[in-house]
C-alpha cells in the first residue's frame, strides 16, 4: 500500500492529521489545475474541493491515484461554480430586463441606489423577497437564516428602502 493510500484510509476513518498531510502533498496540483481553469476563484474552489474530499474520503476506492481523485473533485467544484454563476447571471439579467420594461429609467436608478445603501444581508433579503418573488420561508432557507430573523431583516430593508426612495423622490 503506497503512502497516499495509507493516509487516505486513515483520513477516511477521521484522522485529521493524515488528511492534513494529504492536503499539503496535493494542494499545489489542485490549485494549479483550478488556477488554469478559473483564475481568481481557484483558492476558493480548491478549499471547497478539499472540504468535499474530507467529507467523502471513504468514497475513494484506490482504483486511481489519490491526486487524480482530488483533481476530479476539483473539476466538479469548478463545474458547479460555473453553473451557479451562469444561473445568477441569467437571473440578474432577467430581473434587469423586467425592470427596464416595467419601470422608468429614473425610478430604476433610484431603486438601484437605494438597494446599494443597504447592508449586504438586507440587500440580499430585499432582492430575494421583492425582486425575485421568493417567499420569506424560501429566502430564509437560501440565506441559511431562521424565518423570524429573515422577516426582521426584510422589515428593516423595506423601511430603509422606503425612507431612501422618499428622500430621492423629493
């Protein structure tokens, strides 16, 4: 049994030190691969790949090298991230097109400015509930928040947006 196989078996049994050795041994290859594919997001994707490798370490059967198994996970992470980016871009484009058709340009600019003035969580909650028509429950699940917390954030966002839009209207 080669060293990677021994370490992988120990890591699959929960040995964090063994997994740490595997990460140190293979992170350069994984990061280089992802850097060539995705550029700046390579570090984030590599981190996600290693998290998946830790979670699903018992699925490596030893039929190929551990390194090739990790690169396969990295490839999957890249594809998932690319699909998510494409979906997000399509949603944003659709929302912007709808706003362009249904809202006067000056109102659209005012709404964008008001949204920009919200903090990140308020802006996300407002976009999900008001712009994307998700229910409070769906938005809470998306953002990983309890329903009551999401409702409080949406209420704050609504109040702040109303205030900002009234100021811009004057």
